[in-house]
C-alpha cells in the first residue's frame, strides 16, 4: 500500500520549524498516557511546524513509594537477595527512558510508548529491571548499550536536567505542554492538564500567526502497520471517529486476519498482523 502525503507536493511555508513544543510526562500517569494519541496526531498533521521534546517530570517520592495506581504483575524481587541485587528500582523506570533516548530521539519515543503500554495495557511492573530490559529489546534497542547507559551518569544527568526544566517552567500538574515560538522575547505558553485535540491545534495556530496547513492522515491500515499495537480509543482520537465506527472498521480487519483483538482492564487494543 502506497500513500503520499500532501506535504510532499505543497510548497513549504517555512524553512525551519518555528515552534518548540515541550511535552511533560510521567510514565505512571494515566492522563499522560491518554495524551499520547493527541500528540501523535499533532505530529502527523502539523509536524512540519514544530519540534517536539518529551520531558520527564513527576513526584519521585510517589514513584519510590510504589503508589503508581496500577496493579503490579511483573517478576518479584528475591527477598533473599542483597540490596544491590534487588531488581525493583522505581527511579530506574524514569531513568531508563533517558537511557533509551541516548540511542536516538525516535528510539526514546518508541521506548516510552512501549513502557506505557506495559504499564497501562498489560499491568506489568515497570519498576522491575527485567521488565525494562524486555521493553528495550521489544523496541529494538542495543541491549548491551542500554544496560550500560541505564546505570551511567549520562542518563542520570539527563533525567536531572528534565527535572530542572520542569521546575524552571513551573510544571506541577501532569500532563503539561509548553509552546515556544521563534521570537525569543516572547514567553512560552503553558497548558496544564488534559484537553481535546482542537485546543492544542488552536494554540499552535495562534503561535503561527493563524497559518497552518494540516497534512492528511494516512489510511487506517498503513497507520496500523507503523503502530502495531493501538487502542480503539486512540484510533477514535486520531481519526476523529466515534468509537463504534472504529470498532466496525477494526472488526472487518479482524475478519480479514489483519489485526488481533487484545482485551485489557483499560479497554480493547488491536495488534497488527503483518503479511508473511
């Protein structure tokens, strides 16, 4: 299946992307997970106009207390193990994302999304070092490099830098998005909490002086092939369709054996089945 975006044909309004968008996320926050398809849709339709940076934030005292809000189902630590051998290290869930980013921005985003899938879809224990290793393997990271970076000062410093950025921008509520335009004299515009897709588009349009030309969304199956595990809810957001309509489309693909339905406590998910 071949699909050409209209942005390949249109003349460029901009030479450089004039807007920076900082998305502050906590991997244990359900609203941050809910924001994910909205950010994905913004990238698809308006990615020509902004650069995106994910910044980790959140309350580490909550992370370290284990109060993440989702039941744990990962491998249990050996109670007889020495402290340095214990596999449950809550702060590593956050630092592991920075370790993944050291293998590239896209690798970091793939890892973050998979980590959230494990937590919210599969109820896996993402405070477990073995689950983090499996996550890295799943998204194609270099395992040896990932484990080295996970315990390196580079990943720890990168995480501390994120916390400093969150503090400087007064980010307290999760999720949060901060927009900056190319005029350095202008202050950034912060929106805390979770809002509809149209609100983020409106802000982006305002920061671009009213001119934006959205890129057409790809055909559904092409999107699924690039995002092989998605929820009905996420597809409804991205394609701006009622859940019932998305369900009908997905059931047709299921009958064609193009997708497999996966049931979780957080709703239905669809796994794309690639052609052999």
